[in-house]
C-alpha cells in the first residue's frame, strides 16, 4: 500500500482559486506514487466557495470538505483540517496558489529522508512592499529576542508534518493559537525548503494590516512572558536609581547638614519620594505578573514534554 498524504487547505472566499488549486494538486498527485486525500476547509466564505468545493468533490473522491458555520480564522480552519486528517504525512497549504503545489514532491522527499516537520521558508519577492518587508523583519527580530521557542524568520504555514507531529498537535488544548508557533514549540526534526511565493491571482489578501498587527501581538503574548514582566523590570530599574539618589539627598541635607552646599529643594526631595513609590508599585506589579505567568502556563495546559516515538518491548524484540 502506498503511503497516504493529506493536503489541508483553509479557504476563505477562494471560489476562483479552488479549481486552479485542485487542478494543480491533481497534476502533482498523478506524478508520484502516493495516495492522497484533499481536505478543503471552508472558513465561512461569503462567495460560492462551498458550491465550487462540492462540485469538485463530485469529480474527485479524494476531496473532503469541512464547512465552518462562520469565519473562525485561518488558524482554526487549519486545526480543523489537522483533526480530520488521516495521512502518514500532512501538508498544509494556502488556497491562493502562493504555496506552489508543484513543490509537494520536494516536501515528501525531505520527509522520506527523515524530516518530521518540513517547513517552507519564503524568499521575499521584489514586488512585496518595502513597508511590509520592514514590518515582518521587525516582528521576527523582536520574536527572536523575547520568545521562549525558536521561530524561524519567514517560515510560512506551508508545511509538511509527520503523523507523529500531527497527533501531538491535535492533543494541544489552547484556544489562542498560531499554528506555526505551536508546531515550532513541538520540536521534532526539521527540514527547510526555500521558495518564492507568486502573487495572488484571484481574490484579496484576507490578512489586512490590522489583522497582521493583531496576530503579531498575540504571538508576543502567547510565546513570550516578557511583556508581562516588563512593568516589573521598569520598576526595578527606577528603584535602583531613585533609592540611592533619594537617600543621598536626605542624608546630605538633613543628617550631614549640607556639607557640599547642594541646597536640595523641597520639590526635588518630593520628586524622589514619588519616584521611589512608583518604583515600588511597578516592581510589585512585576511580582504579580510572575504569578499570572504561572497561571497562564497552567491554563494553556500544554503537555510537559513531547515524545517522538515510544517503542514497546515486544517491538524491540521483533527488530532484533
Ligand atoms: N484564510 C482563511 N480564513 C481567514 C483568512 C484567510 O481560511 O479568515 C485562508 C485563505 O483562504 C488562504 C490562507 O488562509 O488560503 C492565507 O490567506 P491570505 O492569502 O489572505 O494571506 P497571506 O497570503 O497574506 O498569508
Ligand atoms: Mg496569500
């Protein structure tokens, strides 16, 4: 029996792209000796994506359509596809042909060579606006500094996952999810494939600037505790400067009776008392943040560790 490859495609208003994508997928699948299932997830489209998908389904029995009751977002659609998939390997790709289906054999090759997570890394085309490039550059720079999992710059959602990885992914319970980040958190052996994304032919980019900014902030808070601890750090910084200076002012003026003739004014003393108080308040907030961070981790309820494969004693005996 040839191995089964699941292809998962989240689609939101992609009526014009789906037939093109399906044709492209058919072409590739004809060329390689694998079985395929195509899982198309309609994420509350307002155009006739569903009708188009149903028509395609009649021509091709390998197509499975999951229809969302409303728009839940790409991350949710991808998760739904992963839950439904049965393949030995699962490939996630966009509907707009920006993740070229012709690369599928390459992904599978890397998987067969031992890559458990094969990641498509985007080479930036010249057509991309300088602003978008700059923003994404900054995003990855900040993420790399503050995130507790390694996140590869320009790694896309165009990925192949081994069955073991998909099973672990499906066991995650958190609601606020960025598929990429979660997959990166899982670990496993990775391989990278670089590709250039063509521009969209039909339809509009669903990820508007504001949505992207929202996603960026979500990633900061979901993959880093730094924003939570920031108040505490600022407080400690203020305290460490204001306390010695404040003490110096008080001792110099009232205990030593101003031997150096600084003649500190009342407002100056008041300012430092205020600074010290603000420092204490912020430091305490940081302390509370540490507790919240703990609660946050508990609520996420991620597993403590991820096992690649567990070999039973009987299996070991068989191998020997
Ligand atoms: N998408 C989705 N739900 C949404 C927005 C987008 O399922 O709410 C799908 C969309 O149909 C496409 C993929 O996610 O298959 C990527 O979307 P898009 O091309 O708009 O984003 P970008 O290319 O900027 O990543
Ligand atoms: Mg796109």
